[in-house]
C-alpha cells in the first residue's frame, strides 16, 4: 500500500460537492473512518466530471442509520447499503467488506450473500477493478492506493483484482462493467481479462436478475459512449444475453440513434433510456406486425398485439418497467399517426405528449435511409419552425397534395381493372361513353323530323316524337279573359 498526497493526484476539496463532505464529516465526528471511493475518485484524477460520489466506512449500516437518523435508508439484501440524503443529493455509503466465512453462492459460483464486515485492507481486495480501489480522505488530504492503481490510470489499462475467471463467476455483471469502463474511459483491457472473456462465459449472465440487467443496460445507454460500446457487445458475445430477438447488427438506424444519444448527453440534455430500447426493438416490432397483418388482422390491432409480443419476449432478458413499456409502444404508435395525419388533427398532434419522442424517432428513421417515411420527418421538422400563418398554409398545401395522391391512387387502381375488362370482353361498337343524359339521346336531323311528322299524319297516329307533343306552353294574359255566362 502507498499513501499519496491528494494534491499530487490532482485532488482537492474544492472539487467536491458539499453533500459528500457533509457525510464524511458526520461519520468522522461520530468516531468512524470514512473515505470517498470508486468512480468519483477515478474521474477526478482523469479530469472528468463525476456523476456521483460514493463513501465507504467501518460503520455498519445500522450504525450509519444511527448517525443520520431519518436521512438514512438501508437497502439491499445481497449487498446491504445505506443511502444517505443530503439536501437533494443521495450519497451511497457502504461498509468495509471481508471475504465470506461461509460462501453463499449459486451453482455457477455467483455470490448470493455478501454482508460480512471487515477492515479497509480486506475491503480493497473485494473490489473489482484496480482503478476503482483508491480511497480518498479529503480532510486529511491523502489517497490510499493498495494495488498500484495510479499506474493503471496513467497507462489507461483496465485491470481486475485477483483471478478474472473467479471474479466474473462471483458477479457476472462485471463483464458488462468491463466493457462499459473500457468504452467510457477509452482504456485498453488487460490481457488476463481477454483470455477468459469468451462467449461461453457470458452465459453466466442468464443467472442474473432481468431487473438488474435492465439497470446495467440503462448505464450503457446513458454513459455518453453508446456508439463505441455497441460493437463491443457483439464482439464479446454479450449482445444475445441482453437482447432477445434483436439481430447482432448495428444498422444505420441504430448507429445514428446511438450517435444522437451521445451528442445529447455531451451537451447536457436529458435522455430517456427507453427511447433507445424502442430503436433496438423496431425491426422485431415491424416483423411481428406483418405477421398479424398476413393473418388478416386490423392494422391497429396488429400493432397493439405486436408491441405486447415483442416487449414480453424482451422481458426474458431485461425486464422493462411498465412506464417504460408504455412509452415505447406510444412512440411506435406515433409513427403511423405522423406518417399520414388528418389535416384537421395536425395542430393537436403537434401538442401531443409523445410528439417530440415520436418525431425524433421518425426523423432518425428518415436520415438513416428509411424510404417508408415519405419525407414526413423533414415536413414535421419544418412545420415546427413556422409561424401561425405559415402553418395554416402548410396544412392547406398538405391537404391538397394528400387529395391529389388519393385520386392518383384510385385512378391507378381503376385503370388495371378497366384494362382487364377490355381484354376479357371485346366491345361490339367502339363508341365513347356519353358524359351526361342529354348526350345519351340520339340526335335527329330536321329532315328526319319532317319525315316522321308526315308518316304520323298519314297513319293518323300521333306519337311521342310529334311536334305537337313538344309544343311550348305559352303563358296567357288572364286580364283579357272575361269570366261569366256566355251569350
């Protein structure tokens, strides 16, 4: 073990939030040891901004609860921890761990109970990666390095403490953490890890709770280096352990969505991890929809049933929470509504709660080369930038184009039918069909009318074509008519 000065490692209390200092000071005041440990120390030494800080102490969870009272909540069964609230911040406080006196493991070697308290020397040996095993005491200004982790940080090497095979068997999630840290920190993976990191070993992830795997997948999606880690999941055989029916292929749509997610995180925007699940499961969803459509199911029912099937199948790997499932299905349903909206519903649709997520999804599809979007992604993008008058003109133009396309589609359907009828039945007389009722009556010349009148007079019969039958009625002037008895 070597004790380093915090200033030489680039650490100072000015970099720390008041919440973690409050926890450290309270534990020290109560007579316990307390250190900052894990990714927070590592990121500060690398010059990164830590997402959070964790503390470790020789106080048991029950003793931590005594120190902080109602501000503390004990969680975990397999690995008992204390969550301490300092203002709006949450600090995770762990107790020094020792090797278990009697190992409680699964058949595959995964540790099922890990609540044996010990010393700081024993605790360091229980940690997974060397870069996460540095203990920083901010008030004393020292860093305890038990495994020469400072050199691993300088050489950007990811090294496991102990035998990698055994460490992966103890907790298979460490395989996911290995790829996540390698992608996030851009570190190289130690050769000893690569020797045992095989597709066969990844089968151990089947023993991990689907709820825990979902949490780990969220960390992969939100770490800001999703585009870099996706090919690694395929290369190391972990893709099939996380995703049920998704082909191990980073297509243009998935790659563009991953790039967009990383960009949003880099500029400080929030993201919803369920959105990327919607991207990953889009192709299985479409295939399942087509399956039900081929059976003659109504499109709306086909989409609803396909969404249930795909998400239920994915739950065999990672159980997506109910609210996230609802979000995913609403994003999928918005695709149909955004592709062919009714003109009178466009304004209301733009104010829908899931409009932004559905629009982003549609635009990513269009930019990745999906021709089925029919250019509506760009249309909606331009529509959002318009003024009120411009929106009304755009809707009117869209309505005219929509009617034109409908007429063209109807004409395209009618023409093949007419062509088929013409080939089946040859017309006897090639005459154009009259347009109105007046044109349907045959035209009679003046000579023909004269002949018909003479013929009718000779026979003594007056037919419907006789001129007298077509005499125009003249309105009489009744003022000149004398009413009364005739003389």
